[in-house]
């Protein structure tokens, strides 16, 4: 075999080998590129930044979430967003967070350097979706840093009727302790509270005076304000206390030996003179109910019956006649909860409500 024929197959095999090596090289570069893109998306991209923030919320690490770039707010930014600059940070803590589950990155879009990351999740029984605004915040070596260009915090403006104490996701709050006005705050002034988004916030009331099954709010829009108005109901124990105080008050009224007991909801008028001191008693005590009345409570009008025994002397002939009669009347009242938590109960007939304690 001559040498030219030997060299030709060798050149052919070398060409095939080089082609294979080139193909392998292209595939390797493509794999490295794909791996780099995946690595970027999972660890260094804006979606990864948002995912880490949500992971902090899901695990209850509120303090760490507040330190994520772009989360914390100054008062000027709050005012610009229409949020009360005195909004309380009481709920920005672990004990006020509810868990997030089934968190998924739905989309990531970048336009003119501004990136929007949309995520879906489940908060309790509620499914939600939130879009975050993210921007690059410099570099660390060859990897980018990110920050929220719009803070993911939001606000709840809470009004609780009939109570100063309430709980958010089980975290106990006293309105007077977190309000910027303190004890001077009017009971029905909305209380602004900063919250994380996304987040489910369940507000409940369970005090000796009032109770409420509560209301849940899903905060899912950054820098949004959600008004919440919660009406409480009186507890059975509170109604029982009011019933007792009303009964005691009426019994005290019967101690006055006059036809018209002072500051009391019952009395009698006679055309003749009285010949003996009137004796009053309560035949039927009212069945008291307690109803909401703005920030406080009221006692709706309830029927009752008093009884009077008195001797009356006729102005015509001087004869003396005994009177023994039942006197129907109505009793109502107002109840104001004082700053120290005690109740001021005023009982009487319409237009006449003496304070009884």
C-alpha cells in the first residue's frame, strides 16, 4: 500500500475527530450558558431576590425581612403613598405573622431597567397574587444586588368598636399603647398599622366586656391602605354585670319616701295631699340588654314595674284613703368604658340618666 493512500484515511479520521470535538465544545458552552442562566435565576436574579424575601415571611423572620433592601420606609415615603406618617410598626414582628405556603414565581418582566416579579401563594385559606417592583442595586463582584423599588409594606386602618384591646393573628394589642395619640386618641379614630405584603391578618376581640369572631384581611398590594371596621358584641358576663347594677340602682331608688324619687325612672302624681310616707318597691325588674353605641354601649329601653303604697288625704272632705298601685315604667341607659377599663353606667328614663357606677 502506498503512503498517499495511508495518509488519506488518517486525515479523514482526524477531520471527524475535530468535528466531534467542536460539537462537544459547542454543547459544553451551551450547557455552561444554560447552567449559568439557571444559576442566575435561582440565586442571583430579581425573582430569586423576591423568593428570599417571601421565604423570610413564610418562616416568621420578620426582623430579617425588614432589613431586606427597599422594605423599610421613612415617614416621607409613607406620606407620599397616602399612609399616615404615624402608622404603628407593632405588627411588623414574628408573633403577628401568618404563614405563607405554595409560593410560586409566576412571571418576571423587565422594561427600561425596572423589573416586575409576580408571585402566587396561599395565605391560610386564601389564594393570592402580588406583583413586586425590583431594581438593581449595584454589584458584588460579578453578581448583581437587588432592592425593592417600591416597598412591599402596606397599612391597615383599623377601627374597633367597643374595645381598646384586640389581637392580630393572636398577637395582643392595646390601641392606646400603639396609637400616636396614646390615651388621648378618640375611640373611633382609625388606627394605622403597617403590615408586610403579602400577609393574612386576622383581627379578633376577646375581653371581659366585648367579643368578636373577627375579620381577616389579605394585604396583597404594596403601599396600599385597607380600612377595617370591626364591631364587637357584649359578653354574657358584661350583660350580667349591667343587669345587676341596674337592679341595685332601682332598689336604691325605692328607699326614697317621696312620690317622685330623685333621678329615678319612676314616680307618681296625686291630686290630693299625702297622709303617709310613700313606700316603693320593685315588682318587676327590667330584663336588660346591651347594644353597641358607637365606641361605647347603650341599654335599650326595657319595661319594668314599681309598686307604691301611700295614704292620701282628700282636699275636698279630709278623708284618708290608701293607695296601693303598680306603676309601669321604662328604663334605659348609656355605658361608657373609661380609660382605666372600668365602665360608667348611667341609668334612667329617656332624658334622665343618673350615673350608677
